[in-house]
C-alpha cells in the first residue's frame, strides 16, 4: 500500500533558484531550463528569475502588481551576449530585477510575431529598434518604456541598467495614472502600426516603377548601398531590382538599375560582409564601406543571396558570381546542414570570448600558413595596423583582383582557420528560413545547371514537409510544436514552387497547393483582405505587415506564391484574394515605395498578362526536352510560370486547370507557351520556342 501511495504522489515542483537581496551565491536555475530554444536555455542558469512568454508570467505580474520586463534577443546576437554577461549574469542586478519585476525572455526567431509587435512599440517609444530589445510592460502586455542595450552603469547618453530599473519602479509606484494613460495611447499606436495598409485602389505598373525609381535615386554611389552608418545587404531590394530588370528588358530605367545592382553585389562580395575563405555572408557591416561586419551568419541572408547571385550571373553576364554561389552552398552544406537535410538557423559572432576572432588575421598568421603569401596579400591586403581590434584584419578583396589563381591558398587558410575555436551554432531549424534556402538552392541549381544544389533543396523540403501536422499545418521550428507563422508558409511554398520548376516533380507543386490552402484558411483576413502574421491570440494586437526588412514581407511573398499558383490553375489560389491583398498595399507603395519592394514586384507582375510555359515529355531525359529547358533557363523569367510535365504526372496534377490537356503528343516532346489562358501552337523546335518566349503581348 505504501508503494502504491508513493507512486500516485504528485511529482515534486521544480526547484528554481534565483538571486535575492540576501542570496547572491549560485548555482542558479530558472524556468528557461525546460525550453526548446538554445537561446532561452542559454539563460537558464542566470540568477534572473526568467519566465518564458505565457499567461502565467503576466498573471504573476498582476498578482504582485509589478511591471513586466521583456527582453527579446536571439542566439547569434553579439550585444545580446554582452548584456547577458554584464547584467543578466550578475546576481546583484538580478536581485533588483527579481524584486521589482516579472522578467520574460523571448527568442525573436522562435516567436517573430511577439518580436514584431514589440519592435513596433520600441520604434514608437525610442525612435529606433534593435536587439537586445528591452521593454517594460503592464501586466496587460502593453509597453510603457523601452530601449535596446543598456550598460551596467551610465555611459554616454544611456542610463545604467540598474539605475533605469529603479526609475521605472519608482514611476510605477508614484505615477500610475500617467502610466495608464501612456499604455492606452500605446495600444492605439500598436493597432495603427499593425493594421497594414489602408485598403484602396489596386497598385499596378506605375507604383512598381515608383519603387524602382526610388531605389535607384536613394542608392549611394559613393558607398555602394542604402546604408547610413552601417550596411545591410537589403536583399529584398536586390531581389526586386533583379526581377524588374529581367521582366522589363526594354525599361528606360534598366541601365541605371543594372548599374546599381551590379555595383552593390560587387561591393558585398569583395568586401568584409562576404567570407572569402569559408563562403557565405555575415549579417551586416558596422561601417558604411562594407569593410567590417558583425560576424554572425544567418541562414535567411545566405538563402536569399544565393538566388540573387545566381540570377545576376545570367542577368548581368557575371560568371564570377557563380563562384560566390558555389562557395555559399559549400558553407551551408558544411556548417549549417542537419542530418535530416534541413538547415540550422545561424552561426554566432563570438569565439574565444571575443567577436570575430574566428575570422580575422594578422600578417604573421598568413605567413605561417602560406609559403609565399605575397600573391594572396596583393589580392587581400592584411597590414600590421589592421582594420579590426588588436591589429587584426577582416579579409576583403581588391575589386580588381582575380580570386581564381588563389584557390589553393584560400583553401590552405581555411584549413588553418578550421583549427581555431568555431563560433557556436544555433541548431534551431526554422521553417521559414529553410523555405528561403530551398528557394535559393532550387533557383540556383536550375539557372546554373547544378544538380547538387537541387538535391540539397529536395532534402530540405522533404524534412520540412515531414513536420506537417495531421491538419496540414506547419510548425515554426522543426522538432517543436510552436505554430508556424505566415513567413513559414509563404517562404516554404515559394521554395516548393521553385523546386517544381527545377525538377518537374509533381509532389512539390501538390504540396505547395496544399500548404497554400492551409495558409489561407489560418491567416487570411476575409473581412479586410491581407494576411495576419500569426494565429496567436496572446498579443495586444493581431498584426499585418507590408514592409520588407532583412527578410521579405511575408504577406508580399504570400501574394507572389498565390499569383504563381493561380497562373497554373491551382485550386487553392483565388484571384479576388490576390487583388484584395494588393489593395492593402497601395497607400504604402505610394507613400514609402522603397519600404515595400516585395509588394512592388507583386504589383508589377499582376499588371502584366499571365505567362505560362508547359514543357511536356514522355521521357524526362529526352535531349529535346533538355534543350527546351535550357532555352528557358538561359535567363531569369520572373513573369513566367514554368511547368515541366510527363504523362505519369497527369493524375497528381489533374486539379491544376492550366495544365489540363498539355500532353507530349506523338512527337514525345511539346512546349506550350501561353498567356492569359491562350496558348500558341505547341512546338518541339528550340528556335520556334525561343521566339515564342521572347514575344510579349
């Protein structure tokens, strides 16, 4: 009987141990110990009494009548690590936090919907955003104060963190009416910022042209980018320019746009943003001349830039960009690929206790590896004074130097670098970022005729699709049950469509259509049009977003994939939903055109007649089929949907109206070039096919 009673007893409560005014000696343990996120678990041994985001934390703040301190960051964020070391690991600071606040830690990559709402708040409160984001909220989740990184003690224009905590606690106790009024104002502000654009007339080619004009006019020809004090790759802008150039070969802006695109891509690739030994791109540079990066490497940057450089290799006639693509694929496969085929989210910036140590060099270190370092140093100057801390140098190539003869020397330096302590890997496999990478790999593989890239994309796509729930929905992170957000659906669908174009495998098109149906059912707003960012109901507002950041606007990409599906007659895509979504972006494209290039692309492509190319063949290896595909792939064609078919696909593709009746015929191979549902006479002649491709109504 005693054994039975013991077996039925409730499990003991977790033993959290955090700092107090009287307790300053660890070890410490808080609620983040049970979280899946590597970033959150990194804080599990802090003396801060951290809570994960959830109703329990806010209920505790209401019970104690204290404000919430919300800290948002991510694993690869350098300044997040600095604040962790300086403040969150300090028992005295933690005791102040624990006494006066309920502290919540959020991984922005795990919950981008939380991050987006409170980044809106941070921009409203402080005039700028960034990470770590530090906000103070009411127990009703409404922000009342915010900033980014705070040092332990007052410095320059920033208050010390403990000093600030004391001021906020004092105001909470003595100025509650003012705080209540501020929270009411902030709630209205968040609702306005999160509502998306005002519904108006559908934007078209004029608004798309305005985006291109604005990007060319705002580009800095001296510093070769759009940055002020720093430089980000601004990949959605580069993608828009590539699409606009490819879709409008006769545009009067083409020459200027080509120059901007080429010079920006050259600056990115030759400067310090690019890893000249290991391949791949860092997140941004801390200077305006593309020299010294923050060294974290994000999957979303590399997945997007893969596609941009692959398209530019053909569009601009720059074969050197193929090397950039190949080296970036090597980096992804070597450093970020999980055994399932999916990709990890990032590499951190720090190693050996400092930022950038893994990547920087001195002349002596170069000479210790290379028997004759002069050819390398002529191309990649490394001087005694350096361009980074401690007389070390971030490698950058002279723009006129040819890297081809230096392959062996670069490989030797990479091998030596691999012996150093590596930056840590954030092992989260984020669905959206895998979608961007699937797309980049598939497009690069198709355009550059590299089957290995396509195979990597297929493995990643299979890993993502295997994580679908019984209702077809996606998670945010593979192996986790956090629900997927709009970006997870839109970016994955885009990757699947690019894979279908690259392989002709119908399963990718069918999966894209199925995910589109789930995306629309879960996230489309049937009342006002457009897409909500997530299904979450635990935020002050349910947000929509039309503008691009480091990642493309998910709602814009949702519109683009729906347009591609609609052109193939997919049952999930309805034109009226695409039109309604576009109508929400009209005011944004008119007032801030350079902020919404993804919607600029959608407006441009929707204003053009639909174009579909179907290449049907009995045998996928038929040389005539391969020649037709090579003609199609000779340059990017963002305004055309491609469907490679075989008779074996007929049953799976039966729901796609535009593909019905498109058979190989007696010849065994036929190409159909169609516009607005009307097709030219099918042909198997490559010359005739090429002429049809270039004819535009």
